[in-house]
């Protein structure tokens, strides 16, 4: 077995090539994944998210919980799990779903039981952040790694103040300090074009992603 | 489909598969290139007209999408920056690797060191054996293709299920992926329909949605019953000890979320110094790979399930693969390590577009395949690939990190000559030519002889017959003679 020292020795034994130096963060030029000057982050988020087949709906704080229930009903969901990262909305969402006659469980309770998790119709999560320029939502290990993927429908609640401009703002900012064991960007429903380049949604993850943007 | 021979048993690793769903039989391809030549493989693939049409359709679409994606942005400046980041990371790889290992271990990731392909197989198989792993789900990993991981695990009695739709088809057919991003570009919907129908034991509807649905159901079952998930990695982030991974189907996310063990096999050259570098490299990887703004899923994994988290693996292992990489550091071919595996050079290569990925014989196709194969496998096993190119430079133009592929290919040709791999007759002919053209008199004499000889062979000013001694060259090319003054 190669141990760390001998493995590293092989890597370090060769002569060094030319080092051009590391560009600093500020020097990064614009990319398609950054906000353009004068753009509204919320509008760009909606445009990009819709371009990859995400359903985006703007709601106000008071109407958020009932909008979640309505989104689940529109997807024809029966069995639903909700993630703890909904924060203040956790209890109102639970209540709204119950009033709508849905079977509601906490994702943390469902996750250890594979059969139950596999039978879910939908999951509801919050997010750590959202990225305007890519139309992405960012979830973490605290949300649940599979929480956004395990069911055919994913409903995600995004607060307007969670929307960052672009990839740079996400990876350079403090927001990821709360990421835990992992973070992930997801942009629209799961997709594949492996069979003769025909686009299919909902391959392994959800086929329906509904974002409620709380403004 | 004769290649399809589903296993008889409907139970693998002690767990039943869904009713009527047979596990695919893996038929490993040839691990050595020595059995066939590029010319033989190219000839075989040229006889498959669907492949050429499919490659043209798919790659044109991707290249147009890429151009649209970066229109109006500072694309060139972004590529310059990416090149600098990659060059800096590779030049300082010893430092960044040490840093990455320290940070990863501090986050609870267990790191393993594979000097070569055989050691990578031993480590992964050993981890599985020690932990009683009966079934493994895999998300797409080119590194695992490099080390032929599947056959090693299956040899150890482990049930391995590829979960990327294309890789799943490849595995079930006993085939190999033909493109880094689109593994079954060379397969028709009809072939997939036939395969899945055979696996289902019934005639499935011949439409992509239904076929994908069939695969999803069986693969979901595999996800829920697997003990370990094996993935690759697109980037290692030195600053944080994380592994970043991009997928579109979501299989990468499930592979690293549901099983109790996650094992990532990653080449050491995937290093980025900082998280901030993702903001430069991610848009280039996804934009040049598929034309997407960003792939549907980007996971950045920094250890096993954390305290208070509702799911995730109990153990995260990363197997760092050298496999011929460290030998390139500081040398003429170091820039080959800058590659981020987007496949763009493949898409624009006039040779790849005709012969397809399999003609390259090993794991990687197109210009980067023609470079990496002899570097990782040795001249004898892939040196001829440096001639499987027109040197048109389209690959240089499109590379998101500006690897001078054209120069690397020329360098490999020079090395091949220096190592005397070319046939004796070829070397003697070039030496004689060189001597003859050194002096004006012998130069003029040689052209006179050539003109007279070719005039005998020509019909209406065109030589299209096999010329003695040059038959291999003229068999596929016409030589048009200039009009005599």
C-alpha cells in the first residue's frame, strides 16, 4: 500500500514548471454566471429558473404557507415531507398542508426509513441561498442531502433576502459558513439527454420543481 | 441485441431486484490497446453510419449552445483566468495536495492514496470487503473507467450498478462510453429500446420518456438498497478539503446521499486552490461541456453526514489517483493535466467526428484522448494516436483552459520518432528524403523522378490508385498533379 508520504514524494519529486501566479478574487472577469450591471437579482433569478423549467411564483410572507399547500395540491401530492430549514415557516406550512388534507411528516423522521422516503410524492424545503444569475437554489446537509431529490416534486421556499447576485457572491461570501457537511446548487428539474439527445425531465431527481419566492 | 445477456437470478447481493428486472451482465472490454490498431478501430467505426450522423447532430448542437452561452461576455478573459488558475494549481500541486488532505481529514473524510490503477482497484475493493458491501451504485466517473473499477468489484462478488442513464446502458450492453459527457452518443434509441425490453421481459414503448422511466424505477431501487455509492469528482478544493461534482440527472446527488458509505475516486490533477475558483471554472466546464449556464446539480461535498443532519453517508472516503499524472509534472506535457474533462475538443475534432470515441481504444477520445492515452498508457499502447489528428488546431481554439493540444500532439509525434517507434521503412524513407533535399541538384533530380513516376500512375492529372510504397497513403487520398508550365 502506498502511504501518504511516498505518494506525496512522487508528486513532489518532479521539477517545477512555470507558475503564472494565482489571480485574486477581484480580478475575475464577468461570466454568464454573474449578474450584469443594472439587472434586478429577483428578475434575473426568475428568468434563469424558468429557462430551466422551474416554476417560479412570487408570494408575500403572509401567503407563503398557503402557497406551499397550493403548490403541492397542484402537483397532485398526497404524502409530503418537510425539511427543518423552513425555519419560521415550518409550523405554518405544516398547518396549511394538514388543512389541505395532505399527509405531512418531517423529512428528518422519514429519511431513515428508505421505503417511506421512496414513497413520498413531494418534499418541501427552504434553502441556504439562491443564485440570481444561474436560477439556482442552494441547499445543504442541514436541509437533507436527498431532500430535494427523493420525491417527484420539490417545492422550495426562497426569501428575497437569500438571493445572491452570482456564483462569485455565493462562493466568496459568508453565506457558505453555515453549509455543514456539504452544499449543493440545483437548477430546475433533473434532466438527461442521453438517448439520442432527447431532453427528458425527472430522471433521478424531481420532474417538477416549484420555487416560491417570498418578497 | 446479442450483447444483452441479463443474469438469470433476480437477486443480487442478497437483495431482490424489482419484479421482472434482471441485473445487467457486465462484459469488460479489452483493457489493452495492443490487440487492435487505430486504423482497424477507425475502419470498424466508420462502417456505422448512425454514429457519424449522431455525433454531428449532438456536437454541433453543443458547440452552438456554447457560443450562444458566452456571447456578449468576457469569454476570452475568463478562459485566460481559468488557464492561470489551472497552471498555478498544477505547478504547486505538492503544496495543494498536502493542504487538501489535511483539510479533508479534519472534516472527517478518510483519504487513500492510489499510485496506480491496480492500487485504486485494490483500495476500493478492500473498503467494500471490509465493510460488507454487497451492492454499489456508481455515478459517472472517468477515473473509474481508467482503472477498470467495475470488473474488479464484480470479480470480488459485488453488485455494481451504473446510475447515469447513458453509463447504465453502456454497462448493460458490455460496451464502453464513447464520449466524456455523452456516453451513448453512438447508440440509437432503438438499441436502448431493445436492451430495456430484454431486461424488462416485455416490449416497452419505444419512446425516450418511457425508456427513461423504466431505468429510473430499477435504478431507484438500486439506490435504496445499495451499501456504498462510488462517484468521481470534477474538482478538489485545497482551501476547504472539498470535492465538487456536477451532474444533470441527479444520480450523483443520490449516489453521495443515500448509501451509508460514499467513495470518491478522483485524479490528483483536479485540484483548485480555492472555492472562489469555482466561479471561474464551473461556468467554463458546464458551458463548454453542454452549453448549459450551469448543470442541474452541483454538489460540493466536505465530509460524511454532519451532526444534526437528517441524512447522508456515515463514511466518506476519497481515493486520490496518481495513475501516471505525477510523472507529467514539470515536463513537456504538463499542460495535459490542466484538462477539466468538458469534452469540447472532442466535439470540434474532425477526426473524432468521423471515427467516434471508441476508435481511440482506451477511455478518452478526441484530441485530449490522443494526448492522454500515450501519456498514461505508454507509447507502445497509444503512441499512434498522435497521428489520429489533422493538426487543424480547432481543439486549441475551443479549450476552456487553453491547453495547446496541437503542440502536445506534435510533441508526442516527435517523441514517437525519437523512441524509434515508427517502422524502419518509414524512418529510412524520411532520412533519404531529407538527404535528397539538402542540395539543389539532388532536390531537382528528386522532383523530376517523382513527376515522371506520378505521370505514369495518373489518369487525367489525378493519382487515385495505390502507388507502390505509398499504398497506405494513396488508398484514402487522391493526389492532384499540378499542370506543367
